[in-house]
């Protein structure tokens, strides 16, 4: 791709931003300490991977992270997997997230919680810390100890943050799911980790409707015999609470522990704080265990330096508690920012709702999905012209590659003055490999940079760096937030198989990527969903870029059908009107793909479908559809999908088109 003209610049940092953003100050701070000088961001990045131990230690110090006992060194063993970070350190994750909950910052807003079923809730750092202490005392009184798992089926709101901080303060391990998950999907997750405590809502609101779940969740409690206590949250005030002998209502739990301060128990650096899960769309999800110090320092880097989040900021990331972006959002507390949580539909009562909230709350950092921004573009929204977004400095996007046309929309009609930060990483590292920096321009359709401390390159099939064109996204040196383990994998076999089998000793992430000559990145989709017609590797995102900018297309999904030793491309399209596709539209799509990508990308089959299946974190489910198409024994885990009925409808359409094997 290096022979292509560079993408046009759509945003550039001002001189004030370069000097006064936190990354600019970090760069200057390093130089005053005898490191550098650094001509630009790329020089700083190169130093961060060449002098890895120095970089992470300086970062810890600059960000003001706290510990009871300092580390003997930054890295013990450097091997992957198995790198040993901050050996000898004793620290507490929750203590760091609440480090600004005293002094002059104590009375500032910590959490502002919006949802469809209850009034807005505003809590200061002082109040948050007090509630964390109270809930921790309640959990301790019920016998919850270090290493126990505290699970939660909760909405993205105040109780989730209090629960996580209380659990991690005492040394328990937090794991959460969203209440719109099916009971089977929750048991697939929590059943593996055997929680000792559960925090659970009685239902949730979405799109103006109420979904009562108390009976389902009473059954969930029965399905988790390891539980010693349950705390119920009245998310639906007019509905009965979740019933059971071991159930204590949230207000009573806090009242019982009132006046107790958080213990902030000092723990080893790799002590688990979170268990996250793979999507689980093709079987039981993997239970991914993240350690305290590594996750903390990486989130500090990503939020404070790359995101430029600080104590005066107001941070809103639209997410659920079943997605790693919730954990990322929670770490914004360590910056001293106010965390604005939103639970409900992003399109209710209309698609402008989140933008109005950004304006009303004077949000400085707004995070959402690429899919949401595409929906705003297609709906013709113009928040830049109708709302006061003057406080907004950074707009984060993740979940899928952001189309060039969505950059156009943001800088014309969305929020023209923001740093548009397309970020990409995953649940596996609970963070990012590539993303935003205030020190570089934003180019249309490109992610700005590799993150500091991330030795990411594109590898060819034989494990060699690709200087031109696309390859597998790999990381050649350890990152602090790589998982410490998979739960239930004592010899680490599943962990090694997940990331280190493709290229031994090198993390293979599973994304298909190319790096531009000026250091940017374009992701072409998941490499496990890469198409290979005629032996040529094609990323699915390359086709979505052409199809989903057609105004008559609402959504699409592309998969490969194996036939006669080759692969033919099958494109599923949801029309805006929900109906069939005209021959003219099909030909137009094929022409756009041929001209915008290549003749190899042109689908052999274009089929109208009523809906596209998504995971609950908003990712297209390409692999399950590919399995349908290629005659795999049905292994899709329907409870893990946001709309499992979409698979049935697709199966029917593929059958009608005589495309199903067998």
C-alpha cells in the first residue's frame, strides 16, 4: 500500500495541543529527565519499544500510580507467554482508581448515571468511596475473601462501578455480564468461574420497553451452587425484586456496611482483577484473566496519554457490562474525570439522544461504535449544526473498522473540531494495539498510530514482517495487559493455542492489517474471517467499505463459501426498505466493489436478508454464518447473540438460493 497516495489529513493538532496535551507533557517530562530528545511521536514510540522497561517505569511514575511496595524491576521473565511484570510489587487496583477520592478533588462528580428506567444519579468521589467501603464490608461479612469471584449481571451504571471497586479492593475477582444476555449464555460464563457472590438486577429498560428478568435470574442463582450471597438491584422500580433466601437488596447491603472504609488490600502485581470472555458465538467462551498492575498501567497509558483524559474531563463511553469497553471506561476514574454512564438504547427516543447528552453534560470524551457513527451518517444527523458540542475534544470509535465516509461525516456534520480516535485492540488485552494520539494528524480512513510500548507489525504467512501490503497483526514483545491466564487452563495450553501457535513466541491477534508509510494503520477485518478466492487473501472490511456507503444498504455481511477447492464470496445485504434487492442495485454493488477494491473482491452471490447477526458487543458474526454456509455441524451459541433469529432467517435465504452444503 505504500505506493498509494497518502490519505488526506482531516484534523491536525494545534501548537497548544502539542505542548499541553498529556502526551506532549509526558514527552517533555522524559526529555527533562535525560531521555530523548524525541523529534515526534514516532521517535517516542520507537524509544518505548527499544527501552521497554524504562518506558513502563517512567509511565508508572508520570501517571502517579500508587503501590504499597515498589517492584524490584519492571520485567522479570520476558518470554511470551509468561512475561513477569513488576515482580515484588504490592499494590491494589481499586486504590488506584480511587486515588483522587480525597483532598481538593473529593467533592467533584465521579459518576453520573443515566438509564431508561430510573432518574439520573450523580455521585461525588467521596460518596463513591464511601459506598465502595460499605459494600466491601458487606461482602467480607458474608465470607468473601481474596481470590473469590464476584459476578454481576448489571447495567452500565453506578452499582456496577461500586461492585467492581468493592470486589477488587478486598482482592476478589470481578466478572460481569449484561442483563440482556440469555440465562444460558450467563451460565456458560459464570458456571466456569464458580462465583461466591452475585450482584443482579431485576431487569432492564431498552428502547422504551421494560424487560423484567427476575424469574430468569432466580433460576440463574439456582444454577450457581457456589454462591454464598446475592445482592439485588432494583433496576426496574415498579417490578418485584429477584427473590431468594440468600438475596439482600442493594440499599440494605450498603446500610449494613455503612461507615467502613475500603481496605485496598495490597496484592501481587499479577493478582487477577477481571475475568472477561471471548464472544462465545461458536461454543463456550474462553475465560480471560487479567492481572492488576499490568492492566492498570496500560489503561493509564491509553486513557491519560493517548486519550488525553484528565481530572477536569467528562468521559462517556456507550457500552454494556458484557463488553471490555466497560472495563476501559471504569479505569477513567483513575484520571479523576467524571464518568458518565448510559444504559439503554442509543436510538431511543431518537438517534440524537447520545449527542444531546454529550451537549447537556459538557462531555469532553465520547466513545461509541463505528456502527453507531455509520447509523448517524445514514440518518442524516447534523449534531454539529444543532447542538453545542464545544466541550467535546475527543471522539473514540471502536468495535469494527471506521469507514472513510464516516470520517467525512464526523468532520462535516458530527463534531468537526474533535480528534477522531479510531482505536483497535480487544478483550484479549482489554486495551488497544493501535489507536489515537494528540501528537499526530488524523487521516481519512486511517487509525493514527501504534500505541506506545506496543511492538506491533504485520506478518506474512511465514512469519516475516510485511513492509508493503497486508498481514497478520502481531505483537513481538510483551504487553503488561496480556492475560495472566485463561481460567480452567492450568497448564496454559488453551492460552498458548489462542495467541502463540501461529508464530511461536509472538502474539498473533487475529486481525488482518496494513501499516501505512507514515505509521498509520488500516484494519481489513478478522484474519480468521479472511476470504481466499483464488488464493488471494481478502479482508471482509475491504468489501464493507464499498457496500455500506451505498445509501440503499442498511447493513451487510460477507463470508466465503468453499467449493471445488476454492472460495467464492457471498454477500448478504439488508436493504434500507427491508425488501428484496433489484438487479440494478446488485450490479451497482458489484461495480463499486470491483472499482473500489478489486475484481477478486466481487461477490459471486448477492442475497437479500432481513437482518445481520451481531454479538452483544456489536460485532458482526461472520464465523457462525460461514459455518452455516459450509456445512459445519451446528455449533453456534445462540444465547451469545444479540439477535439469534437472524441466523435462522439467513439459513432460510441460503437454502432458497441453493447455497447450503449438504
